[in-house]
């Protein structure tokens, strides 16, 4: 038991009583807290809503919503990493596990060491996944902002007969004076231009 | 026309009682264009009959009791198609004859003196009748031959039907066996799958027990032993599933040397604290072939594991690789040899059958899985009956699969 993952709040689901007991008694010694113990997919989704776990560990084949559908449902409401545990080599089932943020997969019988390794891996991968997603979102935003600023600059070059550099400088000055972002000022310019469209103002 | 096959069958045999009669008879036959034989001695007629005759001409004085008996005997032995015409020249008509002539069969009696023209005409008609008999003979023979051919064809047909029936029965038996094996395979695979849930329940309870009994160190040993048994069972089920599941090869260019080195690497935990070495004796160019590297690694791992388990330290495993030919195709043979006790005195015939093991520990599936994988590649695996010490296993693989 080498490097420990930081303590996690975990929700588990399995239709086997023995397996639920296993999670309840073995996860705390690994340094984690079991916040929800459920016997089917529907219960898992409900309890995740109220307990907001850091990680979900679920069986695949369960009555009343299987683990893969439950993982997808949970992740539609809130992004959570999922570890699937199954007694079968469900390669076909796994193909549709993409929507559920499934970060690891274990085949029964599972020992505490397997669980520990899978938890570490799942958390790491999910963290990485989230970073990459955030980065992508911010890059997307930057591209959008850039477009607005370019449009504002083009309007100013045309209306005020200044060059691009001067236009950008004015945007920055106004933004800094009004404690606003450059993109906000640029949006105002674009909006104003739209309002006064057709009016030949100098 | 089948008549007169040897030039003797249309002969007219004449029995002449005197030399003068004989001379006259010869002259008459020659003039009329008949082939003939004129006999003067009693036994000669019967002899000539054996060689073939179209008709016989006799006169009452030549019909001595001895000759009559021989003739009647011959005529009586004729085959069903044959009815040899006998022309009898009698001075006083049929009634003057010394013997009842009915026993001679097809007899024509001519009153003497006979006109030559009459005799020639009678003989011609007798020969024509005889010719017709020969035709019937040939016809019968022809029919007999056809029947024989038919009989043989029939027998051949019956034999073929029997053969085909036997083949069919064999094929059916094979199909049934294959079906049964497939069913067993499916059942075993299902069993191995289903066992996972039960194994997990055991594992869950065992792990929880370990936590709950953490303050009872005297019980740790028991728990550890249960865990070992649990792991053994898990491994057995995995191997059974491996053995029973269909093999789908993932064929690619494969460097066998890299594969067995990787297999040796994988056995690191087993080699720890032991003196074991792997020696390679092969030319690098020989080790490439088209194969499923993952599956072959499994084969080498099993073979190397056996070698490690067989002997006392220091264990020395020699892997050699050589190019060879297999059913006219390029092949590569890998020999894995250890310095253990070898197979001397061990029945190696059933070595590759499942659940046959010489080790105290082990599922007995290792070599059976090896055989399955190698055969799926179109190759062969065998133990060498080499005499030297150490066990030697030969794996032969075609360079190109199929």
C-alpha cells in the first residue's frame, strides 16, 4: 500500500450484499469515506444527487438500471469519475460506456489492492480529463473573444478612420478606465454599431 | 458371325469304311467346296469331333457298336445350344439300321445310293443349321458376359453404398462428438464466467474477515491460507476458460526471440532469489514469423515456468531456434531445453492432454493450452525423446500462418 490517494467520498452500487459489505468495510481502511451504498442503478442516481460523491464504483449488471446507464445519468447531472466492476467480460457493453466518465474497469473477483490501484488511476485520469476540458473551454472562449474584438476594431477603423493599432489602444484605454474587460468594450462597440446601423455618423 | 472361329467348326467329318470310299468322299467334299476331314479309323471321328465339326456323315457299316457309343456319348454331352447334324447313309432307309438312331439326335437318313447333288444340298442345309447354332452360342456367351458385367457393376455399387454408409456414419459420429465438445466448451466457459460472482463473494467475505480479525494475529495464517486457495481457484477457472474459449489469433510480424525474452521477464517474480539463467542459441535472422505474439508469449511462459519448476538451482534453460520445412512450407522450430531431471521414465504420450500433470502443483492445463495455441497457428508441439538429461520441448511454427 504505497502512495495513498487523498481521501475521497465514494458512492457504491452492487446487487450482491457481500459486495456492498466489502466496499463498506474495505474502503475506509484505504482512507476513503463511503457516502452511499446502493443495490441498483436507480438508487445510485438518486443518492448521488444528494450526497455529491467524488467517485462512483458500480457493478455493471444490476436490476433496475444497469451500471453503465446509471453512470451516464449521474454524469448528466454532475461530472464524476466512475469505476465499473463486473463479473463478465462485457466488451460490447463497455463500448457504450463513453458517456459515463468511466475511468477504470475491474473484473471480479476484486481484491482490496485491485480496488486501491483502480481508485488511484481513476482519480488521476479524471483530474487530467477535467484539466484538459477546462483548457479546451478557455481556449474556445479566447477564440470567441478574439472574434468580437476583431469586429469592433474593424468598425472603429471604418467609422473613426484610425488604424488598427489605434483602435485597439482606444478599446484598452476605455476598458481600463471603466474597470472592464477589453472584450466587453468590444461587445458594446459592436452592439452600438448594430443599433445605429444606416445612420451616417462621423 | 461367330461361326467357325478356328476354321474347324464348319468341317464335315466323314467316316469312310474303305480307302476307296475315303478317296471318293474327299473328292466330293473338295468339289462342293466344303472343308472336311475324312476318317477311316473308328477313334479318329471322336477325336476330330472334339476339335470341332459342322456335320457328320456316316454310313450304316461304319456304325459299329463301339463307334456308335462314342458318338452317342459325344452328342449327349453337347451344350444346350448345340445340335450337331448327323447325316446317315442307309441302304434300306431308316428301318435298315442296326441301332436305334434316335439317340443320335439331329439325324438325317438318306437312302443309298445317294445322288451327289442331294448329299451336297443336305450338307449345305445342315451347315446352315449348324451356323445358326454357333450364332446362338455366341449370342448366349455375349449375354453371359453382359450379365457378368452387370453383376460386377452391381457388386461395385453395393460396395460403394456400403463404403458411403460407413463414411456417413463416421461423419455423423464426428459431428456428434464435435457438437458435444462444443457444448462442453460452452458449458465450461459459462461455468468459469458464472464462477466469478461466487469467487467475488468469497473474496469479499475473506477481505472483510481480514479487517475484522485485524486484532487476532494468531488467525492471520488461516486467512492467508484461505486467500491462497481462493487465488488458486481463480487461476484454475481462468485457465479453464482460456482453454475452452475459442482462439481468435491476432496475427502480425512477430520476433520469437523478443517474445520468449518477454515471457522470461514476466517470470521475474518466480525467479526471484533463485539462480536461473536463459541461454539463447539461435541466429537472429531465424526468429521472425507471422504469429500472434500475445498468445505465443503465453506458450513460452508456460514452457519456461515448467523448466523453472522442474529442476533445482542453478536452473539453465537453453532456447534454440532454427529454420526448417514443414509440409513443404517454411517453418521455424524453437527448442526449449532445461537441465532438470527430464522426461526419462515419464509417460509423455498424454503430456499435452488437459489435466495431465507431472507436477504436484499446477492445473495440468499449461501444456494443453500451449498445444491449442500452437495448433491454432498451424504448428506442432512435441516433447523430444532425446536421451540426454533435461527436458526438451519442440515448438514448430509455419512462418506464414495458412
